[in-house]
């Protein structure tokens, strides 16, 4: 089926039952999306409010222009990490230069996905072995966890971005950890894990964030530790960014990799949703929708977005019937931008780090390596080498994915030669 820019024009009119289900699901996702958006902005190295920007208009655009009704789009861990890794050598995190480059990444990767969708290249995604993303995602999850532990424990971050410097900094800094910061971080992580285990339907991220805000304000933690601080109140406005051609050229490989990783993430989520709901989705339409969402992120001053594994699963389990649930979620993010920005002032950044660590921990799947080894030694080799290459190349983890892609290409070439 040929993709279109306006698929929402063919949506059926929802009935009262569908509207009620979508409102409930959208609200459920929003209470998770708001603290996650702040956390993933921290991971991407941009100011916290840009995470909320990324969870607003891009979420609406992806819902209107995609094909998977329950797919939830916005800030995600892998895309945020790739953003930070791609910009590490070009600017300082949090600076206007860094934000400008993140916007360029969003626009460039978005254009690539839109072009790929209209060129009907989605079928190529289906030919990539699952072992490639198995190795990359597990390694990226480990890198993300290591990158957030210093903020979670109140330890000085390492000067280098590799895995070894991160481990050395953690070992050397444990004795000098900031007590209040470590208390907030560890208590939040334990509470999140406990809520997930005892009452998984409870919005743990929101509950823990609200409790941390109250405790931080009561204890005057902002005087001794890092908090989110003042967020600009109001909705984002579109603006045409000033793009430096030389910087954009340097970021072309990163744009392509962000587009590829995002496409694979979205494909994985959409397949699960389609299998559980019995609905049909169009991979090329989803590429267009995700690309337009990234373009919206760039035009509204945010960083690259993608489909979220966790929020999509939550949206589905909460009973979402149509893409209106994502629009409801985005509307509630807008309400937070308008009225709740000041209320987030006392939220400790250690809590945001704990949110990331506990969320990303679910991406670690060592059992899948064992199962892959039992089924196919070649796939296991691709997964293992991709894992090792990604860890060794951190923070420039895209080299790990490139290594895995090279192995996939080599195996395909050998297969053709033998036949």
C-alpha cells in the first residue's frame, strides 16, 4: 500500500465506548510520559523542558500520520543516547550549540525516514536479523545505565565517555558520593522496582516523582543538590532553525543511524501490537509518520523522537482503541507545560536518572542470547560481536551497529556466493 501524508482522513468516527477507552489509555500513558520525557531529555543532554516539547507535537503528528493505532511516540532511551553520542565531539551538553545540533539531527533523520517511506524501503527492515538489534540494544542499555549511575548516586561523571572510564569513576567515587543525592536515587530506583512488581498498573514514575518533589522541597534539597529547576511555562512555538551546512554534513551518518534504529524499534513494537489486536499496519506509512514526527520535533526545538516500547505496551494494556489515545496523552503533556512547569522545580535529577536506569533495565535480555545460540550460531555470533563492538566504541555506539550491519552484509554475500 502506498503511504500518504494524510492517513487520518480515512479514520472512522469513534463511538462513545472507543472515546472513553482512548481517554483512559491516553491519561495513563501521559502520567508516565511526563517524567520519562524529563529523564530522556537529561539523557540526550538537552534542557529538561525540551523533553516535554518532544512529547507534545511530535506525538500528535506520529498518531495522525502513522498506521499503528496504539504506537506511542515521543522521547525514548535509545534515540536520546544516540543523540548524545553523536554530538559528544561537537559541543558541550546543554549549551545552545548542542541544542541546535540536536535539532539538526531531528530534522535530518526525519527527512530520511519520510523519504524511505515514500520510496517503500520498509521491506528492507524485515530482512535484518533480530540478532543485530539484540546485541545493539543490550549493549546500549548497559551504556545508558552506566551513564546515569553517577547522577543517580551523586558521583562525579567520568571525563571520558567509554565503558571503562565509567566503571573506574564509579569505583573511585563511591566513597565520595553525595549522601542526599544517593538517597534520592537509590530510594527512587527501589520504589520503582517495587511498584512494578507489586502493582504494575500503578503509574510508578508519577508516584515516585511526586513523592520526590515533596521530599526535596521539604528538605531544601535544591540548596545542596541538582534539581530540574525552573522550566519555561507555555507551549513551544515553531521556528525555522539556523543550520550550519558543515555541521549538518558531519551529522549525516548519525542521522542515518538514528533513522535506522528508530525504524527498527517502531517495526518491533508495531508487529507486537498488530499480533495482539489483529489489526493491519503499513511499515512504509509508519516510516512516514515517524519521519514527520522527527521533523516536528526539530521545528519545535526538540531532539529526535521515536516509538516507545514501554509506553506503547502501556497504551495497549490500558485499552487504547485508536490513535486518539496518543493525542489525549499529548494534550495532557500540553497541560503540564502550561500549568505544571513550576511544580516540577524541586524534582531531583537523581530521580530522573533512576527512572532511566529502571526503565532501560528492562531492555537487558541475556536469555535471548542463550536462545539465539541454541537456534543459530551465526545469529549468535552477530549478536555477540555487535554487543562487544558497541560497548568498546562507547560513547560513539553507532560504530557497534555499523559493525553488526557489516557482519550481516558479509553473511548475505557469503550466502549468495555459496548458492
